[in-house]
C-alpha cells in the first residue's frame, strides 16, 4: 500500500510498503469535491499537489497525524494508482482492512464550519446534515476504524465516535453497538444492506463494491456492469460465504459467543468480546464493576455505587475495577487471563496514572434487558495471540 508523508516544507510524497510491513498510519475519511479539485496519485508523483484545492485536506491530515505521533497517512483520492486496474481492484477489496488497521481515522467535514470553543448546539444541525453521512464509501469508513475523530473544515475537533454516538446513531440508523466495535457478523445481511440503502455513490457499481468489507467478501470490480449486476454478484458472494461458514456460526440466541478483534500491530492489545446472558449476569457485573443491573419495564437500569441510576439509551459502557483489583475478577485457576489483562497497554497506562476512557475489563449494556451484554477484555499481545490461534485455528 502507498502511504503519504509530508516533508519539512509540507510537500507530500508517497512511499510503497508491503501491507504486512506498513508502519503505523492514520487515514482520512472525506467527501470528494469536483474531480479537477482533488489531488490524485499522479499529482503527488509530479509534485503538483499544492496547485489544487484538495491539498488543504492533505495538509490537514498530515498535520493532525503528526500531532498524534504518526508520520504516515493514507487518503483514498491520492494513494491509489487508478490507472492500474490491478491496483484499483486490490485497493477496493482491501480498503475496509486498511481503515480497520489504521491507528487513527480523521473525518474531515468541509460542510461543517465551527469557531474555536463553540458549543455543540451551534454546530450539531450542520453535522447532522453533512454530506458525509449520505455517501456510500463513508459507511465502512465509519464502521471499520477503532478510533474515529470528527473535524470541521477549519480543523476544529468536534468529537469522536463515542462522544458523538447518539447523533451518529440517529443520523445513520446504525446500532450503537455496531458503532462501538461489536463484530459486524452479529448483524444480519438485510440489516446491513439497510444501513447503506439511502447512501449514494458517484459510480453506481460502488453501491455494491463499497460494502465488500462490511460483508467480509471479495469480488473483482467491473465498472460498467451496472448497479443491478454488481449487487447481484455481491449477494451471490455473501450467500457462498454464509454457506461455507454456517457450521461455525453460533445458533441464534446463543449466549457466551466469543469473538476477538485482532490488531494489525503484533505488539498491540487484543480485544476479546463475549456475549453474556443468563440469570447470573447482574451478579457478575456487580462483582466486576460495583454497578448493579436491574430490569425495569423491559429495559436495563444501571445503579451506581453513589445511588444514581442510568437507563442505557441507546447503550452504555461500564468500566471494570481498577488494575489493583483485577486479581479478584477471576477464579484462581484463570491466572493466564489475569496475566493477560495486566500486560495490556490499558493496564500499564492505568498504573502510570494516565487518564483512560475505559478499562481492561468493561461491559457494553444495551437498552433491551432481553439482549445480551457484551463483556470486553483487553489482553496483552502474548495471551491475545494465543487465544486468537485457538479461536480461529480451524477457520
């Protein structure tokens, strides 16, 4: 894959990396302007990028990546050599993975203008109406990355996928848990098609191609085949994939289904997702977090140690106890799990006194009390890799 970097004079250049050797990088999610305004692969190669209006986005992404400690970044408009059909085909089938493996994803909203220090109420209407929410390719750019931050056209930080969860859910109709990183295979085929149903693409075939990563299937793009034929090929690929994997899928309603988010970086944490249900669920969560769960009119209600209550709307993450108490979270025979938690980057940061958005053990609680709660364990790379091998060795 080609990655961009900026030199001391803010001149962009491209470097080609084998994907498995790619350094840490950021990605840009944006809506395209008129074709003659966007910086292309050729413009970068010929050092003429600054002559186009689209250079502003490149400069923003490079500057923000630098602020986040990243030298390299990827932008779809200028990191793909579209004159090569082979490279374009590979990029289309790899794009979801490239966004997922990025350390940061910056959503650059050219139609949202914000002055420094402005309150949410002043720019929320513009955010809700942003063209970014109407485009086909931006759906996977919202779902694939782990860290998604939104910026105005001035480069003002608006929030991230977690802090803007309610707005994003209401605008896109994508379930909050899907936005929070729950594996997309948990959702049905037609539901995922519904998420994309109102989105538009410049090339009609991209209505199918932009969903390849969301369905985890691969087809060769054939521009000119038309929307109907492209969607037909996509559905056929989905059906074939489901048929080949049906024996490995958990039965509907099964609790304690286990899935893992595996990072591209071999030194990074692995996140284990466990779907939990049953009569002991509230007791487990209380022991691990100090928060009581109770059912009120078909909805979960969280009761915190200070007596305050909260109904998850649409979902809430409850963090586990601090690192000192991790030893008490599991039975004594589970020393491997305890060790795995205590070698995670989150645990190390917590011990160093750094502020955290979540802990090594957390629960994502939905509104509906009949739905499973998701337990997340953030494990260090060694144990995470071992568990991943056991989970997926036969797949």
